C-alpha cells in the first residue's frame, strides 16, 4: 500500500466556478446594490419556476429556512416535531430554536436511508406539530405517504430538501410535497454558492411569514423603499436577519442554468459507481437502480456489511490512495448535545447505518479516470 505520489488527491467534493459565474458576481458588485435587490427577486422567480411552486423565498441558509418553516407551522415551546436522526444536525437544531422537542424517528433500513413512515406514525402524540422528511442524497423520502399521514392528523409536513434540488417523486419535485421545502446552497451541495438557502411553498401565508421574518419582521425592505413602492415600514413580528446578499443570488442564478446538466453528469457517475461497487463482497449500495433517475445524486453512499472495517478502510483510502471520504451521517441523537437533552433514544436501524456508511467522492467534473481509481482502491482494500 503506497501513496501514488504524483497523482492528485481525490477530494470528497470539489467546487468549480465558470467564467460566466465570475462575471455575474463582478457585475453585481459593480452595480452598488449588494443585498436583497433585483438578483434575489430574479433567482426566487427562476427557482420557483423550475420547482413548480408558487413562492420561493431566499434566506441565508437551509438552517434558516428550516427555522422559518417550523415557525410557520406554529411550532413553539411544548410542541414536538418528528425528525429523522439520520440527517445533518441542523434539521433537529432548528426545532430547538423554537423551544420545541425533536422526536427522532428511525430510517427504513440499509437499502433506504429515508425516514420510515410507520415509525413516524407510531411517534405521533397530541403535542406533535410537524413531521420532517429528509431526502437522503436526493433520493425521495416517502413524502406521498407522509403527506397523507400529516393530512390525516392535521400536522405540517416540512421537507428538508438540502440534498435534493430538481429531484422528484413521480412527476412532482421534492420540496413541493409539504407545507414548505427547505433548500441549501452551502459550498458542498448540488447548487453551491458558499452559503445560502431557500424556502419553497405554495402557501401565500407561509411565504408572507418567511419574507417578514427573514428581515427583522419588517413590512417592507430597503429595495421597495428605494424603488418607491413603499414609503415606510412597520415591524409586525420580532423577526430575524436571515437575508441573502445579491452577489450570491447572482452566482445562484448563473449556476442554476447548469443545474440539470450537472445533475445528469452526477447520475452518470453514480450509475457507474453502483454497477461497479454493488458486486464488491461486503458492500451494500443503498436504493434501487430505478430511483437514480428521480434523484439529484448529491452524494454516493456505500454501507459496509461489517461496520468494524470502516475505520481501517477510510484510513487506507486516505493514506494509501489520497482519497477523501466522509460519513453521512453520524446519528444526531448520539451527539453530545442530544444525548444530554434527550437520553435513552434508541433507533437500531439508524445507529447501524451511521456506523456502516462511507461517503465517497462525487462532483460533476469528476473524471472517469478518478472514479476508476476510487473503485479500484475500494475493491483492493476490501479484498485485503
Ligand atoms: C447541509 C444541510 C443542512 C444545512 O444547510 P445550511 O445551508 O448549511 O444551513 C440541513 N439539512 C441537511 C440534510 C443538510 O445536508
């Protein structure tokens, strides 16, 4: 096992900007209007159009969008929100911002890392206000079943769509199945701009609340006052500052044009990974092949039948082959902040997956040659 000295390291994710992205940002900087102006409005319109929803509200992060969605669902002290634990911590953290309690639900299993609707149903109590679905890697969680369940119990369904721009279930895009869909434009996501997020909704009331709360609870912004569509403002809620600036909105607008092409290339890479790695002894490749065309192919996850082999495999890939890997995800209920607040949570399928999962490199401009190196290294190390 020797490091291939001259070959470049293969990162987990790599972000590439094109000249048109840089031009769009430079033009915005030259315009002198740097936040919440025409680019934000244009990006919101374009994103809503590609998603097929009535409203898109840009905010500073997906975490901010989740917080606003929970507030719009009326989540407050004493309430419960059912969330998966197999997710990034922000999904649950934002419940705590509202003074409410996250109630963790288990996943379906190693072949489907989405939340199990039967386990969600079993956890509904009179205090439950909302249910959150995460579309892991952009593969659809069962939002059709969760929507029916939420409708039957008068609960809000919130989609954490951080992984899943332009992914779908049937003909309907993910992020449009519930009361609100929350997207992330963080650096390593499918539509990256460094930072940023968006709340999508068909509800006029939810959109209105999100627009007010993202800017201090004000009834108008400085762009409206600048363009004389509003004279003054009132503050109608103790709002937040969750605004997104114009250069990032310009970058997002520019990148949005390449979104479908980049997802197509991601799917091609994931299809090749799936074909090659699903036959490697000891490797589980989650989700059926047919689900790939629905997905945004955000990350490539594999699970090891023997989770005890994970530390050595990850170390060998990094030290011996220059290949970076990650874990999507450590279970949220097992983090210190959650173990201390909510002890005794037991989610066997989530806990097993969080010990067995390895996330391997994937990005649209990954070469076939680099992908071949990743596959060969995994084959070799697991055969050792
Ligand atoms: C990245 C991510 C978030 C948080 O997104 P930010 O834009 O960084 O706030 C929330 N949920 C999931 C599932 C994520 O992957």
